C-alpha cells in the first residue's frame, strides 16, 4: 500500500472515530456518501464542534469558510487530507491522538 492510500485510510479511521465517540453516531451510518446533516443528524453547532475536533486531532488549521463546503463524510475526509497535504504534513494522521472525550 502506498503512503497516500495509507494516509487516506488513517484519516478516514480517525474521522469516523470522531463521529462514533464524539457524536455517538453508529458506525454503520458512516459511509462516504452520508450527508452530515440529513443522514447523520448534525446541526450547525455540531459542525463547528466537528471542525474544532478535526483541528485538534490532526494538528491542522481549517478556514471556517471551508466548513460551508462540507456536506458529506467524504467531503470531511477530503478536506482533512487537502489541508494536511497543503501544510506539508504527510504523517498528520499517524501522529494524531486517539479521541476519547465526548463532544
């Protein structure tokens, strides 16, 4: 497996953990095409919490305006990967701590 695919898998795993542990969403609902708002039941405050946790977990900084573009779980995976790549942090997912606290 190449490094890019490994990073993508790490990001997907950690993002899914955020939704499972932080928002108490069942893992079977976490599909790439799941809508954050309709399928997963998030609201705008949850979206802000999600952004904060993504920044803390992956040690990245995401422009709040980018949050408006995020509609699906795949969008979240892609956003984290893009921001990490632009920050030059190829190993951001491997060094991210495991999530343990509820939101």
